């Protein structure tokens, strides 16, 4: 088994690691009234660091060090037996046999090795976060057979400057620089260090020791024996020392308190058992939830994620991260899991706090552009348009506004909470503001009134997205569901909801009519509102799962979308369990938030699979996420960006978006618990793997226990809710023998599902509810073949095994039914275009009714491809056609066309704002020296020669930007068997899988040959590392490249012109050279 940590019931353990500061300990909420947040860095080795962040003082949420604690043993102060290491002293964190265990909220350590010449010493340590005060407590248990000296050093308080959870962070380890502007002072039974940001750290022990102060250089000493000597310079760190006699056991505690007092320090040090007290405080964070399955890693992940989610709450809201980006951003899905966990007061407080930020402006509202170009990433760095005098939207953060439109997620989370709780009191409080928000969304994000809304940084995944005013699926789905549920809420509290109902109907109709692509079986990501108004047919994961979650598509459409994702979006198998994790899209280049492996996105995708009844597919992702925990270098935590093996990829730990989505997936997906108390019902649809004999889940409002034998399922439920319980169990056999509810035989119904079927029982019983299902041993119906390879005109048979074929739906125009029986249908393939076509076979067997997906793989025979001949090449003189110099294209300003509404992402220079190219973020270094210094002819690696000028203009540019013509033509003459086009261009990930431009060669007889340039298939951006694979790339310098497109021609026809046409918005195509492949006799 390949794991980084070994998971067991007691936690996650690792032996012999030297990693440090890779586990964050979170305390309580005693100081939530302040904007700053304190936390403790521990890790695989026992060296500890207090730290804090304050987003109001640093918008990037950089951290400040609040003291490093290192401890060790020595024999003789000032004497070191130095070789590769000191034989007579050693820091604890440098021992090589450390057994470190993350114990769901605190760390423990056991180690013995110092050197063969060192006394026999056994050390046990634990570190706990203080609660409710800020700080930490370390317990030492040290036994020795000879006299040794225990020592510890503490110091280092800094301004905000870094992110210390990353092992590559600069100045992560203690340095003398950390002690600038700090002062240390020792007292009789404690000591203090004061430093920047008015931080005072108090340190003390409940065992006797000597306290002293020294210069920062003492803690930079390699060996404790040298640390114990006196050093010159200012007194900036605290030193502790205690002699241990032969056979003595030191069992005691050291406490560190931030901005407290000696009295608070003593509060912990005088407790009978402060470790037990702090363990209790940790357990309080997750004691209300019990999650037990045969899967140890999954079981361990739940309390750990609960701890992280608890740490993300701060005073009045859930912050973006427990540690990274610890700031009160409005959206990003942090309230879903707290609602399910029964943290009602916290969620209500967040709702009320954020809804109180609604904007009210008396002036005339308008969208405008201020003429500025912002290449940075400081939130509004990508913004082109601004709002003036806008009313009816919530600020992106509690205390100030930002570019993000986070209210769509916030509204969804709010209505989710109200549905779950039936909290009409809060509903009445925010209803009018909710309506204002929905009016704002329509006014600003649907300015043309077609019922489709623009995505505008409205989800975490959209952080690097730009839709340029387009009509988008995600925002439209959110707004449909928001209006639908707001109308339901309004009816319950006696409001007029006609406007909301009509708006919801309008959005869903537009959604189905304009965004649903029936032939592809998927939703369009967006539709351009500028230029050629192209449909972007390749959605990202969030478009798929949000459409399902917001009920804008039915279950069969959801299945088809999920199947589309399986075929078109790359996924990877994780290193240990071979679980599956999906990239977020097939848009390139791979880049943060645009295309990557993100656990929150995968958790939401798994939830969509569970709700669609596809638990095997869902469990593939669950296993991938479980691997992410096991492979993570952060025990008990995964990062919000993962590598292709399931490990971390430089992401943030304990990201609230991840914590909330992951727990929601386990509760609503795996266990199928969904409260809709606003509609007086609770859905219970556990979809546990068949090989789990039993499992249980306890939440504050409900408890479930599922137990299985070969021919029975027993689901025990305990809840005091009087709502109707709709219980569905996936049937494991086709025949039902008997069903009992609380010991009495009861009626039931069977609900068809995709590749499954569900036994359903409804009840209003309260307290303990026991549903027992007894099966007759019989096999569920399946298809003889799930995939049928065929050619157009073929005759094919669709056959059900172990059942009756009752209906065949979908696949419109795919086939014609020729003959049918109870088990099979004979069809003739009518489709002519190659591809994968899905339809649905409805089947029954005894009591079971299911829907079985069937795929037809229609194939065609491809003819042999002719090889280009380069025996006679003829370059075309383009000197009179050029309209730009390659190096000057992006020195211009691209002001038009821009959408009337909000827009982001395209800088004034025509470059994509979220771009990382060869020279970094937003770098603009165009180097065509390879062209200029080629002597007039540059040759590609395949041997094609292109003519290019050494000076002057060298590009013919076409674009939908007004700066250049949309299309241009170049005269040709004679006959040829092919044309090679050397070109380069500007494009970006948002133009993936749509036609960016079109090359055509026109003959004198009116016919033509056409090649479409589709990013990233045969076209890419000339400054981004080459990624298209169909054509030859030709680099002009280390950071600038072009592409060679070869067009096959009819050698019997007379040539007239070459035409280049821009098709997609934001794209610039630059024709650099043309070369004809003539026949020898031409």
C-alpha cells in the first residue's frame, strides 16, 4: 500500500520523518471578536511555531511568526563532540526515530535516538492548542539513565510576511532576523517575548526550571550544548534549563500564551490535567458527529475535516480558509456542511451578517470603464468594467467590497439552510433583500433579458475565468434555483411571488432551449453575446454538477452530462487505491482554477453521481479523495489543489471550500441524508458500497445505521423530526420477499434508477425507525453488451439478460427498430456520422425496474492519407499584405468591441489577465529574433521553408477587435498540391474547443478547402508554452513561437486566394508566411 501516513483509529502516524510545521493546530473562538487569528504550527518533528494572520492588515493573509519553540538535551554546556553531528547533545526535532501521530486535533511524539554515546533517554511529547485562549501547551515525558540537561529556546516575533505551511517558504525556519524589534524578559516562574504588531508571548512551565534570556544567535546554534552558553548582543529570546538526575522522569507541561498574562498562563499550568482538559476541548469540535465505516481513512477524514471547518468560522462568518486566506469572503460554499452538521446559530449569524452588507446607492446605476489597465492579481486586477451607484448586491467580504460576485453562492447556501431548517424567522428577515439581490442579478448579469446570466467570478473555480459578457450556464442555474426557492419561501411567509415564479420559468426555458446541446448530450458552457455569438460546447465540471444540483436538467440529462465528462475531461488514477480524480475542465493551458485537479470540484462531482444513482462512479472519486488524504504531506488534511497522483500540488490546506464540499458529499451523497423541512420531508438514500457489511452515521438531528447480510438490508434511523421520511435503499436483488417497518410488514414502491433501482418506503414515525428488507436471491437485469460497435447501415441487437426489455428511449435518429421481443430489439443504424451515441434501455425483472444505459459506437472507414511532397516549394511574397510588426501588436490598446455589461479578464493590451506564459504572469516579451535573423528564410523542422522580412512589418493580423480587419485575403495563382501557413496568434483558455479562426483556399471555380483553427487542438497562444499537438510548432526565440498549418489542395484546380478569418472573440491571428507545394511540372 502506497501511503505517506498510516491511518488507524487513533490517527495518522509516520516514522522517521524530518518534516516540520506541516500540521496546523487550531484552538477555540475566545478571540473571535478580533480580526486576527492565532494558530500553531506543529508537524512530523517536535519543533513548534505560533503564528497569526489578519486580513485587514494584509489582504493576502500572510502570516506573522509568534515565536518558535525548540527543545533538546545536552550533557555538557559549551562542549560538542562534533563530526557530522554532536554526539553529546541533540535537538528533539533532529532525532531520526521519531514516531509522530496526528491524533485528530493534537500531535504526539515518541523517540529515543540521540547518539550511541548518549545516555539511554526515552522521550514522549504531546502538543495541544490552547482553548479558549491563544497559545499552545507542550507535555514532556522524559526518562534518562544518566545525568542530562533539558533545555528549550523560544523566540521570534515578526510582522506579516509569509505562508509558513509550505516547505519551500522563505524564512520558514527560525533565524536571527525573526527577532528584530523584539525584547525578552525572564521572571521567577515565567518569561515573555514582545515584538511587532504589539504581540506579547508568555511562556512558563509547571515543573521547576531556570529561565533566562539571550540573543537570537543562541537559537541558531546547531547543537543544544552550544545553545546553553551565553551569547552577546541584545536579549531577544527565552531559554529554559533543567538538570535531570540519573533515573529521573520529567513529566510536566510547558505553556505559551499570546497576548495574555502570567495569570492566564498559570490557569493552564495549575490544572490537575491540562492535557485532558485540552483534549476535551478538541473533541467538542467533532463529538456531535459519528462516522464509522470499514474504511479507516474515510473515518479519520471526518473529524479532521470538522476541525478544519470549525477553524474557518470566525466571529460572524465562515472564512475562506482555516489558515490560508483567512478572510470573510461571502461565497465559496462554506455554509453547506455547517448546515448539515447542525451549526445553525453560526450559519444564521453568517446569513444575517452578510445580508446586512447589501448596497444602497441613490444615484443612477451604470456599468462603466475608467480607462485603467490592471495587470496585477489584487482582486480587481482583471477587471475592465465597474459598477457605479449600484444597489442590491452584497459586498464580497464582510467589511468591504471586491470584484467577486459571490452572492449567487451565498443565496444558494442561504436557501439551502432555510430548506434544511424551515427557519421562517430568518427567511422573513432576509426575504426583501433576497429579492433585491435577484433583481440585481437580472439587471446587471442579464442585460439583454434573454433569461441567461453571465458568470462573473461567482464560484471559486471561476477565479481565472472570463466570459466577456457571455450567457453562461452556471450563473443561470444558480439564478433559476434561487428564484424557484425564493418563490417557495415567499409563499410560506405570505409574499407576492409571481415575479419570482415567472423569472424562474423564463430562465429554465432559456436554459433548455439555448444551452442544452441534444446531439452532444451536454450543456454549453456559455454563448457569446459579441461577435459571431459562438456556442462554447465544452463545459467544465462545475457547469455539469451545478446544473444537476440546481435541477435545471432531469436525471437522464444528468447521466448524459456525466458520461460526456468521462469521455472528454481527463481523469487520473490515484497511486494507492486507484481511485479516480478528474481535471476541472479540458481547457488549456493547465492552470490554477482553469484546468487542474481540485478536491472540492471532485467532491461536488461525486455528489452529482450519487444523486444520479451511480454510486460505483461516485465511489471511484471517493477513493481518489481518500488517497489524497493518505498521500498528503499534511496529516489529516488535503490541499485544495492536487497532483496527478492524488498528492498535494502546492495548494492551501484546510480550505473551507474543500472542507464543506467534502463533508456535504459524504452526508448528502454517500449517506443520502437530505433535509427539506421547508417542504416537511427528509430524504434518506444511503448508497454505501455493497461490500460494506455495516456502517453508521450520527448527526445532531439524525442517526443512521445500515447492516447487511446476503439476503437482507436493515436500516435503523433515529430522529425526533415529525417530517415525512422518504427512505430509499438500492436494491441488491431483483426479488423482494418481505419488508418490515418497526417490526410490522409494510408496503413499498420500486423507483427505477440508472443501472439500479430503489425500494422506497415513506413514514412519519419518530424516534427509532427500523426498516428491514428481505430479498429473494435473483439477479438484477443487465445488458448483454453495454457498448455496441457499429457502422452506418449495420443491423444490431439490443438484448437484456435476466429481465424484460420494456422500452427504449433516447438516441433520436440513431436507429430504426426492425424487430422486437421481450428480451431484445433488432435495430438498423441510421446515423452516418462517427461518434458515441447514448440511449436508455428500460428493463424489469421480478420486482426490479431499472434504466440501463447503452452506447452505440458508430464507426466509419478512413481513407489513406496522402503524404505531402516538398520537392518543389514556392514562397509567396506577403510584403504588401502585412499590417503589423509582431513585436508591436500588443503595444496597442484594444478597446472595442467590449460587452455592454460587466466584463473582466481581457487587459487593455489584448492579453488575457490570468495568463502565465514563458516569462511569468502577464509578462509581455515578444521576441521574433529567430525570424529577423534568419536571412529572409526560416525553415521548420519538417523542412518547409518560409519567407520572412528582416525589417519592417512582418505580420498580417485578423481579429474581431476593431484594431484589425476581421478577414484578409492574399492572391494565389497556378496549381498546387498543398499550402503551408506559418502563423501565430493570441488566444486563451476561455476559447478552448471553439473555432478561433478559419483558413480557406479558394479556387477559381468557386470551390474551396477550409481548415478551422480550434484551440488547443491545432492552435495555441504564441507566448504560452506550445500545447497544440496536431501541427508543427516553430519557435522564433525561447518564449515566442509560431505554428505551421498544412492545407491539402486539389492539384487539378486553379488557385485564386488564401483567406484568413477571425471567428472567436479575443483572438488575434497573425499570418507570417505562405509556402505552396507545387507539383514538379507546375
